[in-house]
């Protein structure tokens, strides 16, 4: 057993010496000459690139035609003209004249007080430093918000919002009374 182990070690040593002797010493000059000969042997393959086609500008005659890049044209392409021609819940709201409070975002409005006159509740809303009386049925905010209820500490609004496909939906929002700061 010991003889086999010794023979194995000797064979391993001889194989290692043989492998290491195969790795000869190369100089920098030999490496550079090898790189130069390999570079000289390479020939890049090039394809002829065809000349670009001349640009033909399309003329858009917009007289009497809708803008093809508008959101409305995109919505009509998605849901079809028959569905977009159907009257929506916002049609009467869009046809009426806007009130001054509809120029402000709901977040910029402040409910500062309540009044009762002849049994009817009025809210005092501050916008841009001015006070406005608001009653049920008045409109305020950017989302066609209609006041549907006035309570002691808040206004309840029904807003109409439009989604990405152009469909209108109603949602309820509130404007709460601001606490008085001293």
C-alpha cells in the first residue's frame, strides 16, 4: 500500500514538472508581434448603407376637422363614436354658466361659518381672501361640485369627475369647517 502511494506521488510530481516546462517564457516583443500579425489578418466586413429616403411631410388641413391628437379623439377611437354620442350625466352641468367659486380647487376653499336666514341654512366660504354665501344647489370647486347638504360643521357636495375613457361618474365630497386659530 505504501509502495502504491509513493508511486502515485512520484507520477504526480513528474506530471507537474512536465506541465510547467511546457509554459515557456515569452517576452513582450513576442506578444506584440503576435498581436500585430492577428490584426493584419483581420479584415472588417462592411455593408453598403443605402441612402436615406427623402422625407415627405404630410399636410394636415384642420379646417372643419377634429384635432387627431386631442384626448377626445383618443377616447372616440377607444370606445367608438356611438358610445361617445350618448348623453352623459354631465351634459346639463357643462351647458350652464359657471359661478365664481368654480374657479377654485376644493382644497383652496375654506368653510368659515354658517348662517340661518328665514329657516334656510347658508354657509360662508372663503376663497382668495373674500367671503361668499353658499346655499344648497350652488356650485363650487373644479369638479362640478354641487352643494347637496349644509350641516353645522360641513358642506356635502356631489362632484362629477371624468375618467381616462371619458366616462362621467358622481362622487360625494365634503368641505369641513376650519378651526379658528388664535
